[in-house]
């Protein structure tokens, strides 16, 4: 029988090197497997970028009910437009009694009920109204000199009225249509042929009209006591830059910066950052004091799931972390539903806080270096996990910022960013305006029209941030 293979314990230097190499290769294989298993459930990868190997969402079991609204579901009926919005009224007046055939009066009596109604909305065949301004000439019968009527300079300054200009920018900046699509809509729907340059000029005029409202949003967000922040990639002439967002419950502020670091964060929130900032754990946010930060538990849940999927010694960290996440979200739900008051929430979270802290401390001795680094980094910012329990208006997740940022992400995927600095100014100002108005449940197109009229007449822009908001 042949001798057994030597091991590292036998004192053979070559065996020791082989054992070390095997350990390195095993760690490398484990890391590669973890990368292959990365998906939206255990990382910041969006669901649209999930690989084919990603876990499928659990299938919904058939309920046996028909599609659509179910019995008892409150209906969503088309609301009646007010009289001022109705252009024509067609009355249907009975001329005789259907019971005894007696002729009926044409005017209603004091006991007649209100008429039934059915409104029909329709678009005119050509939406745009074109006004041609003509400068006529007259020849003097005495001296023969030709005198021309002068078209006012304020008329010559614009080829499109404020309604059409605002609508063009609404289509590109709110509906995220490309300039060629806006050009096609203007010609086929509005009956106004125009060039791509006219669409770009309309955007720049709207950007100029929104300069002051944009500053209002910036000041309101920077001074807000609670805000959420996030950032995503953007492009300027093919070069990577970053679109930053800070949002409160009623105001959103977007800013395109060349970097993703602390300088960009200060451009967003100001040099003297005020109020509580909810965010993910990106390093730029470390300039904010931990007492004024709230870390996103939704991000944390995905991180813990990653360590569960990693397996080996790191799985225990992930499992304990997921339990803490579930308990935290359950308690937050009870708080929002009124089952717990704030002191009750804090008392119920205390054991969760202690258990998670002990898990992370134990994770410092984990043989997986990345898991150890994760535990160490999280312990450094640990107080910022629990700000939501003591500060009114702070939530445990950064979902508000991510939802507000999502339309901009979709626009980036369509447009691939901007080609000029002027395009970036339009993007950040129209995004700020549109998302702020949506948060306040105000009419976007009407506001853009009012801002353009004010800009053209030299008047102050309408308030984007009402007093007291």
C-alpha cells in the first residue's frame, strides 16, 4: 500500500504552500459563485437587470375569480367636469307626458328634478390655433414713399405661444419623449410642423423660466428638517456624471454633478447640511453626523440576503440580520397603524438593536473577509440605523427617494443623458418642477404655461414651493 499524501500538518513546506493555495482558490471560487448569484434580491441591481439564473418570483396561485374589480370593491367613476369646462350643452326636453300624453312646458318647474347628464369629450381636428401677424404697406399718393406697418417686437420674439411651448417641453421633460417624437406629435397631432431645433429652443426657454422656481426648491430642500437623498448615473456628451436627488414630502430637487463624492453632496445639500438625511451607505454621506443620518433598511435587507446566498460561515450573519429586518419592519408597521406609540416603538426596538449589534460584533471574527468588512463598516454607522425611532417624519427606508428618482432613471435609459450643459440645466430643472408638482398634486402643464407667460412678460415666476410648505 502506498504512503498517504502528506498534509500541511506533516511539516512539509510544499504541502503548506499547496494548502494555502487551495484555501485561496476556494475563497476565489466562492466569490465567483456569489457574483454569479447576484440579483435584485441580494444587491442594488434593478429587477430589469436580473440574470436568467435569478430566483423567479413566487407564482400567484389562481383564485378562481374573474379579472377586474371584485364585488364590494369601490368603483372609480369618471368625474363630472364643472360647468366652466363644458363648451356645449345639448338639452333633451320631453314635449309630452309619457303617462297621459299631456303637453309639457319647455321651461323647468319648481318640482322638476335635476337633469341627468352624460359628457362626451372630443379633440378638434386641428389643435393649434395659428395667428398670422401681417405688416401691411401703403404707398403715399403725394410723394410715392412706401410705409410699412410694424409688427410689435414682442410678437416677433416668439414663433410659438406659451401654451404650445409649454406642451413641447411637457412632452420631453415629463413624458420623456425624444425630440423626434415631440416633432412628430407637433406635426401630426397639433398640425404645427417644426424642426428639432425648435424643440430644443423650447426646452431652453422653459429652463430659463424655471430658474427661480428651481432655486426655491433648492432652498426648501436644504432647509427641510427631514429629507431623503439618492443618486444615479447620468451622461454629459457621453461622459459619466451623476444625477443627485434630495426630496422631502412635498419638494424634490435634482442636480447633475460631475462627481459622486462629498463635493457633489455639498452642491446638493449645501455646505452646512441641515436636518436628517435618509440615504444608503454610500461613502459620500459619511460627512453627515450619525445623529442626523438614517440608513436604508431595504438596502440592508438585500445585503443580509447576499450573505445568506453566499453560504458558508457568512450565512449565519445574513440569517440573523434578516430576522432583525423582519422584526423592525413589523414594529414600524404597528407604529404607522397606531398599535404602538413612539415610546412603545423605541421600547420594542431595544432588544432588536442589541441582538443585531451582537451579531455584527460576532461577525468581526468571520473567516470570510468581505463579511468581516461588512460587519465592521455597519458597526461604524450603527446609530444611524435607528434614527427613525426617535425623530418624527423619518422612515426606516429610502424608498421615497428611489420612487421619486425612478422617472429620471427611465428617461436616462431612453435619452442616454444630455449632449450639452444647457441640456443638463433643462433636465434638472424640469425634473425638479415636475416631481415637486406631482408631490403637491398640482397641474404640471398649467404651471409650465404660467411660468412661461411670466418669463415672457418680465413678471415673477409662480411659486413652486408655496409659503408654509
